[in-house]
C-alpha cells in the first residue's frame, strides 16, 4: 500500500473527490482528511489519531528501547544475582518482555501527543484553511488515482506519495 497526499482548497471539493474514490472502489477507511478547526468535516472521513500523531513510530522506538533496557537489566541480574535469589534464563526473558511492554506503553503515551513528522510539511497549508487528503491505495493503483484526480479536479494539488504506509494506518 502507498499513501497519496494532496491538498484541496475547500470541503466541497473534498466531498466530490471522496464520492469519486468510493465509485473507484477505494474503501472509506482508506481515505483520511485533515483540516484546521475552522473547517467542518461533517461527512468526510476524518483522519484518526493514528494518522495525525507520531503514535506508530513512537511505539516502535519505545518497544526497542524498553526491550534493550530490559535485556540489559536481566543480564545484569543474571551475572550479579540479588542475595538469596537464583536468576535463570526464564527470568531474563521475563524481564526483557516486561521492559519491552513498559517501553511501548510509555512511548505511546508520549507519541500520541506529538504531531506526525510525515505531515509536518503540510502544517502551513492546513493552517491557511486547505484540507489535506490522504488516500491509501495498492501500488498498482497510484497512477490511476492520481490521473483521475488531476483530470476531474484541477484545483487539487497532488503532493506525492509515501513509498510505504505503516502496517496499521
């Protein structure tokens, strides 16, 4: 899957494009719209918190850091066991998994409040009142969808595609 980004001047244009995409068998859940707080998105597929925040990259970083920290703590406990305790391989694995879980949890708590780094380049346009539409399509349909939008909506400013989208967009 690839994510196509484009900017639209108003919500009416976005509604027309969404209707055309639905006719092209692009599912509603693969269309995401971001606008500033002054623009009403009544019947448009608004982007979820996952699309608007840095949640997934933070989750990956937190899990990796927590796993590494947990493994290091488990290995230290294995080499220098606390008085009266016997630490074995299972305890190291348990401590590693606990560290990964804690790292994932804390990082997502932070990442949910951080705006997406992929969307940083669109911040000024959205603040001016434009709408950012993101469409997730298969690799072989990118060119077809871009051509359709260019043909029917000259006012749409196609901003390119991401080479891949996260596994859980």
